[in-house]
C-alpha cells in the first residue's frame, strides 16, 4: 500500500511526463483495440448498407409452389414452415400474395387485360381517392386511370374472365374459363412500383402492351386489388409467399444462428413442401464479404502502422522521461535494492501509466467507434470483440517492451557515474547502427513491395498502404542524419552574425542530435497523414466519377409514358434546345444489356468521364447519331397502292405492309392477292395508325400451293418457287378526307434495302413518273419471305459496346433488341464501360433502336436524363404531356452508398488514424524538445542572468523547436507525396473495377494543402507554447536550486 | 529506539586508488592506512580533490581499490561479490550523498523516504529495529514525518537525508559533506544529529567534510591531503601521525613552515621528540 501511495505521489510530482506517457499509452491501446472494433462494426455496416440498398425482393425470400395446382395451400404451408423455424425473428412481414390473370370487361364494353391481386396490407399502401378497401369477397380496388379506361366508378360491376385450367376431353385440350363479377369498392391513385411493399412486383403497368408469350394481347390495366377470399379458390391462381427481411436484425455476430435456421427452412421447404425458395441474400452477403476482406486488409495495415508509431513514440517518451526517474534508480542501487526493486523504481511509474491506459484505451476505442457508428457506420452493431482485447493487451505488451528499452539506459547505468554526475552518453556508433538498420529495413520493405508487384498498380493490394510509411522512415533517417550537418553549416554563418537566437538554436541542434529522433516520428506521421488525405480525396473523386457514370447524367428520371406517346418525341418537345434533357431506354433483362440514348444529346446532357474511351465522345456521338432517311409513316384509315405485276406466279402473292404503331405494337396493312397487270389495291389501316404507324417491311407473301391429300398416290403440289416483278407506282394514305402520297422516297431504290437474296430493288419510269420495281424470286424452301425495309430502318445499327462483351465480328454483332427481336449491330467502338450497364452491354441510338422494333418493348425502363443546369420547366413540360415520373435518381444516392462501402470505410479509418498519428507525433516531438529545454533551464537562467536578451532566448528556443519540427513535417509530406505516386495506384479504391470508369489517380491539392496548413499551425502553436513554458522555467530562482 | 547496534570497525591498509581517464590515470589515493574503531564517530577532512570522497566510495563498496585491502568488521571488501556488496549496502553500510536532494524522493514525505530506504534491508530479511516514524521522532524530526521533502528547508532536507541513511540501522554510516550549503545553526544541528546517531544507535559514523569547524566538533578527524593521510585531530586538536612505514604526516599549518625536503633536527626528551629546523632556528637567533 505504501508503495502505491509513493507511486501516486511520484505521478503527481511528474504529472506532465506521466500524463504524456498515459496519453501515448492510451493512443497505442486505442489504436490497437479500435481496429478490430471498427472492423467488426464496419463489416456489419457494409452488410447492412448492401442489404438496405437493395430492394426487399433481393434480400427477402420468395416462396413459389412448384406444383401447378394447389398453389394456395402450398404457399400457406410455406408460411407455416417459416413460423415453425421462427424466421419471424429476421423476416417480417410474411405475406401470401395471390395473382390471377384475367380479362375484364367494363361497363362500356371495352376489354382489357389485368391481374387480380390479393396482397395483405395493400390497401394501407394505396391512396384512396374514392370508396374504401373491400373487406368481403368480390370487392376490388382500381386505380383511377384503370377506372377511367374501363369507364367504371365505385359500385360498378365488372365482368372478369379468368382462364381456367386446361383439361383434355377425348384427347383434345380444352379450357374452361371462369367468369367472375366483381364490384368496384374503391378507386386509388397509382402507386409507386418501386415502393418496398410491392416486393419488386409491378402492379402498375397501365398501358404496357402484352407481356411476351401472352396468348391474347389486350390493352393492360393496372392490377386490381381484392381480398384473398375473391380468388383463393379460383383454379390457376398463382400464389407466392413474400418474406421481408428485417435488415436491422441481421448482424454478423448472429450469422451462424441465422444461417442454420435459414438452411433448415430451405431444405424443408424445398424437399417436403415442394416450394422454390428464392433469395439473393447469399450473393449480397458474398458482395459484403468481398468488400469486408479488402477493408480488413487496409484497416489492419493502417492500424498496425499506427500502433507501431505509437509504440515508437512511447519508447521515445519513456527514454526522455526516464531521466527524471534516474535519481530513484540510483537511490535504489545505493540502498542495495535487489534487481526487481531497482526495476520497480525505474519502471513502475511508466508501467502503471501503461496499465492504466489499457482499460481507458479500450473504453475510448469503444466510445470512438460508438460515436462514429450512427453517422459513419450506420447499421453496424458494436459488440465486444475478443480480438480487441487481445490487440489491446498486445499493444500493452509492446508498450512494456518500449518502456523497458526506453528506460534501459538508466537501469544499466553505473551507480558511480550517477553519483559523480557524469552525463550519460549514448554511443554514436550504436545510433548509427540503429539508423542504418532502420534504413536498410525500410529500403528492403520498399524493394520487396516493388519486386513482388504490389506497387505495380495492376492489381489492387492493400499491402501497398505500407509504402508511404516505409518511404517516410527511409527519408526521415537520411534527413535526420543530414540535419546536424546542415546545422553545422549554419553554425559557421552565425559566428559573426548578430542572430544570437539562431546561433544558440543551431548549436543546440548540433549538440543534442538525440532529440532529432523526433524528426523521424513526425516525418512518418506526416507522411501517413498526407497519404491518407491524398488517398481519401482521390477516392472521393473516383466515387463521384463512378456515381455520375453509373447513372449516366446528373439526374435521371424514371418515367412512365401514356399510351400513344413516344419517349423521344416527348423529350424533344419538353426540351427543344437539346441541351437539358435526353431520352433513354434501358433493358431490365440481364441478357439484353442494352441501353439506347438520344445520341445527339449525349455529349451535352450525359456524363462521360475521361478514360472510358480513347476517342472523344463527340466522335462516338457522330458514329451513333443516325444519318438515316426519314421513316415511312402511314396515317389514316386506309392505304391505296397501284401495283403492276408481271410473271403471274401461282398462287398469286399477297402484298402486305408490316406496321408498328406508336406504342410499338405490330400491325399489318394487307392489300390482298395481286393479279397480273396494273391494278389499284386498298388496305385498311389498324386503329392505332390513326396517330401514325411506321412501315417496318414491305413484303409480298407467296406460299407454295397444296391440294387435298388424295387417297392414293403422291400429293400434288404447286411450283416450288415463284418469279415475278412488282412495279409500285403509287402509295397513298387516306386520312378520311382525300388521298395523299405517303412518301416521296417510294420510287428511290436507295431508300429500300432487301432482307435477303430473293429480292432486288430498282427504279423504273411508269407513265413518265418514277416507280419502284421489286424483282422477286421466292423459294418455297426458304424460311423467310423476301421483303424490303424502308430506309428509315437500317439493317445494321451502329453501336458502342463494352470490351467485356467479347464481340467476335465487330461488323455484325448480334444483340437482343428491346422488343426481344434480334438486332445486328455494327460495333463502331469498344469502351471500358457503359452507363447503367457497367462492364457488359451495347449502346445504341434510341431513334434507331425504336425504329427497329417490330414488337412492343417489354421489361424496359424509360428514362429522361437531365443536365445539371436543366430548368424545372423541362420536367413540368414532360408532366404536361402526361408523363408520369416514377422515381428520380441522383448521383448523391450512389455516392452515399459508396461512402458506406468497405473501401470507403477503410479510407475513413486511415484518415482518422493518420490524423491521430500526426497529432500524437507532433505532441511527442514538442514534448521531447520541451523536456530537452527543461533540462537546460538552469543554463537558460544563467544566460538570462548574464544579460542575454529575452528575445534572443525566446528565438533560440523557438528556433530549436522549429529546426526539429519543420524538417519532420517537410520530409513527411514529401514522403507522403512520393508514397501517393508509388502506392496509390495499388491501394484498392473499389472492391471491383470491372465495368466502371478507370480509377483516376488524381492528386487533389486542396485537401493536402489544408492538411499541411493545419499541421503547420499546430506546429507553430505548440512550438511557441513550449518555448514560452521553457522560458518561464528558466527563472532567477532556478539559479538558486537545481531542478529536482 | 532502544536498540544498540554493534558498529563496524574499519581497517584500511595501503589503499591506492586510480581513476582511469583519457589523459591518463588519475591517482586519487596514494597508500592510505586508516583504522576506525567500531562505534567511533570520525570525520575525514581535507580540501576538494584530496581523495576523501573516494574513501567513502571505497568504504561503501561502490569502488574497489586499485591496491590495498579494506577490512570492515568481518568483511574483506575486496573479496565480496557484487551481490554481497549490494547486501552490505542494504543492511550494514549506508551512504548519505552530498546534496540532500540526491538522497531523497522529493515527492515523498520524510517518513516515506525512511521507509523507502529500509526497503532494501527488508527485502533481504534484515528487519530494521525501528519504524520510520519512530526513527524520525527519536532523531527529533517527528514533526517532519508527514511533510513532503520538496517543502522542507535545506537543513531539514539534510537531516531527513541522514535519517534516511540511518533507516536500515546500518553498522556503518558514511556521510559526504553533510554541512555544505548550511548556515551555522543548521550545521550545528546536523553535527549534533550525527553525534546522536553514533551515541544512541552505536553505529560507526564516518563523515567527510571540508569544514574545519565541523571537524573541531568531531571526536576524531583525519586530514587527507593529496591522497595521503595527513594529520589527525581530536576534538579540534591536531596531531601528526606516525605511519606504518615510519613516516610522519605533519599538520597542514606545520607543513607550510616546513615544506617537504626540509632538514630537521630531532631532539628527544621524556615526553616525546621535538623537530627543529636549523634554518628556522638561525632566523630566530637574535644577532649578538
């Protein structure tokens, strides 16, 4: 107890030194413990960020019954099993969704396609305009636009036809449809399909044309919502269980229990309940794991450097403060203490400070991470980490070693030397050997990093983060050895000059090169800070670039078009200048990887960073921009054509024009069978062509004639080919008033391109006017009909693809168009990545892609890209055309998501760690020089007593501080910048650089300058404060009593 | 403090000590012969650099003599191992350094300093017969026991330093310049303290001082000059000492009149001898 009291008094007596030891010890323990704590929390946060950034359908579970019948019962059993395995701990809500496709006939008699949906809680997600949520079977909720389309209102009775199951009667398939009358109970505003509640289901596809492979293609209404009882007993109703993941309950700490429960449920549902269990949680977890692995490597490298630096500072500090305990050690030796007691006299105090630093450092590490958690590590769970304790104890052990080494000199010093007051002199040979060893190790480390390819920048490697520290150590040692030599040069100059303060300062630096060790510490810390700031700033730039490019433009609106409105035309109308908006269409089907934009507006509106392509964007735009003849558009009720046929094929060909309406729906204008000679034919146009349809093909359809099969003998069939000529001298449309020519390009053979070898195109003159001649050779064996495309439809579209597409023949690569048809693309250029598509995809001009469609596009997203300075009027003009904006995307969301990524969090840790290292080493350096000056307080007091000006003394102290501190910072910043160029290309910026803009290694000067400025300010303040404090110590009274 | 300790007697024989230096060895002691009785209070006098502090360092086992032999009680210092010397310093011999601050923990109280000084002895199973408070009270410093050393005056610090030196109850107390930088009154207090320790504890007390007044207060003094034993004194009276080799070291004031190389005539009589210088005699003879 008495020893403890004595220790307490000793600590109080040397409070400054003890506190410094304690603080450095705390920093060492904090750094060591914060690493694992931060990592664990950040890992959790990364997983959390990934989970919440994905829609619920990705991280949730979808259970789909495999059997065609009994789906509802199977799905109910699935929910029962989920309850049994207590999945509600992690998944809630869990709901059974029923979907019955149907045809609905409104009061006006119009027929539409739709779906009857039972989704528990759906009413809570909808905004009721009229009526209320139906509670009994037969009640439905319609969206306002569906109600308008149907001509229905609350209380209207709608007849629906639900396709019944197929059954066979005498081997013939037969389907009995179920008719059901439903009553409109409520009318709601259109919901947002992207809302999490809908679990990825788009129930608001109004106006969208029929989905692929639909047996009947009807105009689609938004889905109708109804209670489960309405459709649960209807055969053919599709049932799905949707289990929403409670992201906040998912933590790495409890992953084992979660995985086990989920695995057991999966097995049971798959094997016993015949349910397909679908979730992307595993791939999301794998993504998080990839991020975390990179983050772990960086954080550990950084943490290790910080801990080593802190231990080195601790060593220096103990060595520096050991002198104050020298007397106790000497006294212990004089009193004949045993070795443990002598050690106790020399080491107990720093060891006690270090021991005290362990719990405090641990606590602070916990608090720091806890404080950082809400803003920087959202969703991360901070829990006790045994590794943090181990790391803290390891830092403590390292600290003990540092303490022992730091106090070595006073412990091993001869008592006689102590009693005679002989100043301990460390061997210059030993110092040189130490420095040579340090330099050799640093250089060996750098060479190893270079030789092993870590620094070649081809492959990201977190180990590269060691480079700046090693460079700093090497440079600092060289600088440290040179500094006294340089100071000696100054000494000569100050011999005759009047700069007394400077003269004293440089002499002091030459006299006590031991204090120059602080140069090394400060240099390493400054280098780490410089590298961290430069890396963080560069990473910030890259995140911005990636976010901008991922989106394609500063702002992207996801829109829904009203029927009959073309996206491109709408954008042209909203922004006639072409400076603020761009129409884009993106495929949502992964196999398509297609994006089409208004190429002519791309350069002004879109974002295209350097490095994506070696040619300028203007060149790409030039390649993509269509240089096509105008489309052949027909509009009206009917068409009239004048055709002269020669060759009289048998049977006669049927002349047709393939049409596509504004919504992309196909149609046909059929002129009927042609007869030899010149005749005028008329074909009615499909209804939507009242607003205009473009001609996608002109084709004479000829089929080989067959007669009825005779009882005996070969089947008599007609000729296997037909050869004839068609001369089209006129094509006119009838808008309802009078006929008018469709296009002036009709007779231009260059306007047409044939689809195959069976058709050739030429121009002739009929009655003094140009006419189009088609020479046809139709082989019955051919699978395609000879036809011609009008000039507005290029057979091959120019495009830009990403290099990862591995296009074999750039002249004619095949890609699935938005409508599902095959498109031939002439690859004009290969780029590193494409907006929104990333590493794999095709970029086309929207106009060309749309013209090439012969079917309505399915599963595409219509987007409007807006320039940064786009006025609000553009959006309002879009809305005025009936365009509905489903969502607005900005790069900020992507940046925010990336900022929560593993690498970003690792950089953040690096930044904090480097800042802590810089402050720590600056404090240690100032403290060290202060202690050195304090030892000379008597000497200074004498200088003052003999009349040395106060100013000269102050300048000498300040000069001495600055001569140690400034080179440290200068060398450190230099080493940091060198480290940036050497190592930054190899430090991972993103977990994957595939399909992204190349990482830019930009040196952003402002943050570095700010960091250096901050360091210089801190340095000056500390130096001035230290100099003044030392001057106060050098008082008159000091001359009477020596420093105890 | 009723315990009486048996002091150590000292026998130094032909002690020579050299300090090595880059310019060549420096001779600090040139054949010193000295005997100190057990329980004696004794002071070494002499100017700075005469070698008196070296004698203290030799007696405390901090140095080993370059030549000669030191016997202290049952110990032959030259034959003791470093650990035995440590034990000796912990239990039998205590050295109080010049400048009290070097003997004390400035942040600790006087009592804590005494306890600290006892720690070495206690660790070796040698239990001092008195506690810190008891010792301080016995030595008249009870009122200082709980005061922090840094707050004590120079004299008080010196007394506490001597008390700390006495703390392990040593058989030999070595005190280096105990009265330097002290005023007369305090000096007398310190001298009295040393006498008290010697008388009440029974320890042999060897002090080093260059203050003749301190020497005058000591029962026995030996003057060291140029590394040799000079004169010896008893309560202020100086005596010449006949060495083992028959040489006589004269008191310093005598040496001023009779510099080395002076021829002397020896006149014998019943109570001793007179040394007469013919040169001085001729100067004193009045002209006839």
